[in-house]
C-alpha cells in the first residue's frame, strides 16, 4: 500500500510502499486493528453513539491496484490507509518487543475498534467550535462491554504533517490503548479513586510513555514537532528535568498539562534507551506496564503515586539492566522532587 | 364556347406561375442536405452539421460519486480537457470518439495527492433536433479510463498503481452555430462503473467544434 511514512531522520517523511499485514478488506479499510469509519454527527451529541457504536459508517474509499499492491486514489483514502498503517505499526511494535504486548491476545474485541476519520466533538460542550488538529484514544463502557476508538480530528491549522499522516502521533495513541488494558483496567475500584495529584502523575506518565513508544516506532525523537514545529519542547532527545512549577501543577491541577510532565518521563526513557538499548528498554516498559497495577498497589487498593513510585516499578521491571547509569538518569531528571 | 374555355385554361396553365409550383422542388430545410437538381451541377452540396466531420476541443469536469468526500452533491470533481472527433454515419447519426485528461489535486499540510484520469471514449449520438443554428443530440457514451494518483510529501513523491475502468451511460449535448466552420458544444454524460459497485459518474464539458469538410 502506498502511504506517507516516516523515514527515520528528524521529521523526514516519504511516500512509499508499506506492507499492511492485518487488513481483511482494503476497500473497507477493515482488519485486525478495527475499521476506519466516519460519523456525520458530534460523537457526544448522543450517548448511544460512543457507548453502542451507533451511526458509524464505512468510508467510501477508492484504491487502484490489485493483488498485494494498492494505492489510494484520493485524499480520504490516503488518510484512511495512513491511519490504519500507523496503528498497525504500533501493534507490531508492541507484539514484536514482547509477546505479552500482543493486544490481540488481550483485547477480545480488537477488530471492533473504530478508527474515526474526521471525528467531530465539540471543544467545549456549550460552544459550537469543534475539536481539530488532534488525535485521541477513547474507551467507552457500553451495553456490550468496553468499546475502543481512535479519533482523528479534522486538520485545520497544521501546515506540515497533519496528524493523520504522523505515524508517531498514531502510535502514541496506540500506546494509550495498550496502557488502558495493561494497567488502567487492572486498577481496582479503590485504585481508580485517587487524589488529583496521583491521577495527574499517572496521566503525565501515560503521555510520556506513549511518546517513547512513538519514538520507538518512528525512530524520530522529534516526531511530535513534525506536526507542531512551534509547540513546547517534546523532542525526546532533549534532556529534561522535573520542575517545581510542573510539580505544583500536578498537585493543584492548576495549569496542569499532562504532556509537560510526560515530556520529562519520555526524555528519561530516551536516555535510558540510549544507555541500554532502545529495544531492551521497550521490552522493560511493556513488562512494567503489565505489572504496574500490582506494583503500585492500585490493583487492590488506593495508593499515592509519585514519579518515584513509577521509577521504582520500572527499575524492578528492568532487573539487572537497571545499571547505575540508569539510576543516575532517573536521579538527574526527578531528583528529590520525584518523591513529592 | 367549350373550345374557348379550353384555350383559356391552357393559356393559364402555361403561365410561369401556374406551372412553376407543381414542378419546382420544395426548398429543403436549412439544416438538411439540399437536393439540388442535376440541372444545377455547379451548386455545392451543403451538409447538415450532424453530417459533417469535425474536431472538437472541450474543457470539462468529471464528477465521481463518493459518499464520504464529495465536493458537491456527493461528487468528487475532477477537471480537465477532452478532444473529440465527430464521425457522421448518416444524416442524423454520428459517432464521437474522444480522448481526455482530467485531474483533481488535493492537499493537507505538506501532503498532496493528485488524482489523474486518462480517458478514451466512444459515443453514438442521434441528432434529435436540428433547428436553425441549434442542434440537440442524444445517445450513449462509453469510456475506458485509466486512473492513477501521484502522492507527494516534501521532496518525495510516488505514483500509485494504475487502474483501468469501464463506464457507460446516456449522454446528451447541444451544439450552437458560431460560424460556417465552427460550433459551440456542450456535452453531458451520466454513467455507472459496473466494476466499482455501479459507482455513478457524470461529466460535463464545453468547448468548440471545428468542421473538417
């Protein structure tokens, strides 16, 4: 399939053939990762839409080619193919790093995932303005159990690589999907009832961890800036430290942005990967995610979660790969603040 | 008295007025071939516009049915040029082979995709109305299209594989006389693509026709 794909260097993208292995139907863009669909309404205009998956429609896609070689003929089809390709890239990244990362053996209805192109959701429910230039993973509890969605919002202001073509951004969302099943769904009711501070810490970690997997998939530590060149520093290769200001935002939820603290976690993982090998670190993080609910105690009770809690769980998962250099990287980034 | 009446009748019938009407051929309609009697060998045979060979150049658009990303009325519009040849078969029937090239550029950020259609067509048309300087024709058109797209991002680009596609459907058109040697033409075609779930496709083109004879 001809798609837009990252080529490894900083924000370098190319057009080229890519193998998409899990498609059942090219014309419907449907397979193991789910189906690329659209919905004409605001997804939050009725609870039945996301809870039951009502009203989603297959896209009218056009591809040229035959056998194993296809190319999208129009923009809608190109975005649809790129979305599916990016998510599959995330799927194989996790699966190949560790068999325990195979989402197909964890999510019973993986094929029912809806990958929503041009998703419509109001930015603020009371206002008419719709969300744009963003992407999200979303899980909703419905009558038939949890339903999973990837939402790709319309592109309005991005002049470089729109998010639907940014493989890093979609793998980032895929990592949220994995974290949801590996960690969040293993939290007990008590474990879900945390203070804002603990919940904010977990959200920040979730964002940073997803950024690191996005880097692993694209090998581009600046993948985020390919779409947002002027946004705050989310380049993983730039070392970052947890600041008092960030910690204050985590504690109070005032001006809190989970991506800020997340950028620190992501840069730490990047440095650890540079030290011990990114594949080894990726494997350790899958193991860490699978054990995180137990390690933090959230599988059975409520507990306070700090960056130090997360660090200790990761060190545990690293085992003998947790070299003094790794400890030092954590110390430099979190210092004494990580325990607060 | 009887002889006088016969004489008067013969004299009357011999006047040019009396004799001309029943013998002279009716004037042919302006748009039809003038059947000039062999007694006027120097007159040039005039052909109706439907009977004349012509070459046409048209600009137009193709609307491809698409439920997800139509520009207007659920149609993706592809713009281009078409050249055609008009080959008369009879007084009112003519064939209209054509070739055309249409494209539709789309972009999002630094990513662009241009859809290309190279078409070859053959239409069979019947001139339903030939009145004054107007001709209205109706018929059937079929096209064999070759589709491919060019995708680009930054300095990288690639062509998709190509796709052949056959479409067929009714067509109609109007021609308006602009001068002795040329007409304005407008053509409308509608069709379905049997190999693509009967996807609908319409096209509209306008341009000039230049007579070759």
